[in-house]
C-alpha cells in the first residue's frame, strides 16, 4: 500500500498539487435478520478501492477507483489534479489547511470477538431465541418480532504528501429487535424496540455486555402494558430522560447545530443549517450552567472513535459547550481557520473509498455530574412532583436551523410525588433548543453514564452515512411542554 500510495502522491505533486492524500479502504458488512420463527435475510458484502484528493491553487479535486495497479493509481491522481483545476473556476475563497504534524501509526478498535468470525447460524439462532422470548403467548394478544445483527469492519490505510502513513481497523456492531403486540379484539397494535445501542466494539458486546434475551422477555410484558396505558394529558411537565432516549435529543439539537460547515452555510442537507452561528461563539448561553458537552473521537466504544480522521489528523476530545456556553465547533483542516482556529478537531470522514471526505460528527456527549456521589435515574425522579420519565428513542422532528423540535420515545412513565406511579402513552415533548437545555437542573453521575448512538447518520449530497455515539447520564428538565400524539385534531 505504501508503494502504491507513493506513486499517487508523487504524481499529484509533479502535476502541481500543493497537497495530496490517498485512502485505501476495505469495508465488510454483515447483516443477519429474522422474523418470528425464521431467518428473513442474510447479507454479506465487501467493497475495496481508493480515493485521491489533490489541493491545487487552493481548490480541491477528488477521484477514485478500484483498480489496484501503479498505472491506475497514477492515472487517478492525475484525474484528481485535473478536477481541482476545473473546480477553480467556481472556488470563491482559496482553501487553506491548518497545520498537522505527520503521523506514522497503526490503530484498531479494541475487540475480543471478531463479529466476522462468528458463524451466521450462531447469530441467527441467537436472534430466533430473542424472538421466542418476545413472543411469549398472552391472552387476547398476538405477537410478532423481528430482530437483526448488523456488523461492520472498516480497514483503512491513509497517506499524505506531508509524510503521514496510518493503518486503521474499525469494528462496529448493532443488535436490535422490535416486538409488536396486536390486540385481537380491538384490532390495534403497539410495538417496542430494544434499548440496546450500536457500539464501536466486537461481538463480545452481544454475548457479554448486554442481555437481549432478558430484555425481550421483559418487553413481552411491557408492550402489553404500554397498549393498556392511559393517554397523556397535554401540559407542562418536568421530564427525566434516560441515556437511551437523551442521546437522540443531543444528536439533533447539539450535534448537528455545532458542525461548522452547517453553521457557515456550506451544508444544508438533512434539516438545514444552524442557529448556532459564529457571532455566538464564546458568548451564547446554550443551556444551564450544569451543561458541559464535548466532541470526542477517542471515547471508549464510541461509533465515531478512531485514531486518525480522514484528513490524517490525530483525534482528540474537545469542548463544544462549557458551563452552558457555546465555546467550540466541530472542524476539519479546510474550515478550522475560518473561525480563527489553528488546528482541526479531527472530524473529517468519508463513508467509502469512492466518497469525498468532508466534515462529519464526532461522538458528542453530555458530561456527567462531577464527583464521586452516585446519582442515577431514581435520584432525579425523586425531585419531581409532577412529571414524566422517558426511556428509549422514538420519532423526532426539528426545523431547518435546529431551533424548534419535538421528540417522542419508547416507554413513558408518570411521576407523582417523586415516584413512578404507572405507564403512559401518546407522549411527545416540544421545545426551543436553548430553552430546553436551559431548563436542565439535574444530571446523573458517571455511574449512570451510557452510550447511545446512530449507525446511519445521513449528511451531504450525494448522501453519506456516518456512525456516531452520544454518551450521556440521565438528566432532568423542568416545565417542558408535552403534547398528546394520539389525539386527532378538529
């Protein structure tokens, strides 16, 4: 790979590129799915190739191929330079890369069980066992269950004209199931999905870290309880949100609005730009003083965790919101200088060898309350007189500047006098982003901190998919507007 990389880099430099890089990428994907008592699908794919970027007179060019020989690599590098020259006609401001020292390193996701070495029949048998637990017979209800395991391995070699040569292997797994209960008399149905989250880890996550069989058996009861639950009365409630729910609110109302390309208006796909514009940096009160948000590409088990980004930048942890104030953005080498930053925060990524690298979200996480005092969900609930406890993510809606939003969930529990008194349904909450985060007055400790995340976060045109985690403890929010999603208008 180094020999081929040198061919590409030397060709690009000889044709006038001030900077060039090449990524060799091999991606393996395995998807095992079941429905009720049978396997419904098995997909096993592999893709391999390389992409070359060239910076010529302050303008990017990119070309890619799967032909792995010296002549082809040189030809693709030459194409990247030619495309950069053609793009110059529409480049308004020359691109300037912030500095980054060269790196020569090997990095891989720490795993103990390679999901691509676990037989498909073993994965299928596990999923069918989950289905059986979730479909245990109950009088008056008919059950259905679908389940799947999605595994991914990304092998990537990166080289640049600045002397960086890195070799990385990233592994991710995502187990999931959805159980549906049909009320045979009423003809209505209710469903619940697993609270298990995708994670940057090996198959040991499924066998050792979580108990999906026990969860499936529990959800067989909970889905019926949810079907019988009373409908919420709209109004203002205190909310306690658990990590498997709150990660999505963080993703949509903090993660995307603090992407610098979205802030600057360079990116507007998948729900627009951002209200968190640059004049607010260092001044804007995004939330309450107990709110601390970090971008983190080195977070243990994070989906976006890696050693180096696709700019060749060594990844790190950095502040986005400090004591409730907006203090930073997610950046890459070609936009960091636009806000006066002298270094990239390491947020460049492409989802394939044939995709153009651009800014993508790191793991964006709410920090737990400091200290050793244990604060968990029940402690936050005890401080609520009238409220709702929400578990699991559900539907969501957010406007084009990430300012007004609405979120649902999986499981909703009524809180009275500091105690959970029963289940609710038809719950969603609405708020403006800064008002919502300013209402947060309680945060769990590190003992209750967990990762949630998205395996398929879309962005760009043509669209690309990114995997990203959001760590968070449970948190409490005061007097949030709650609506009833089951009531018809008019």
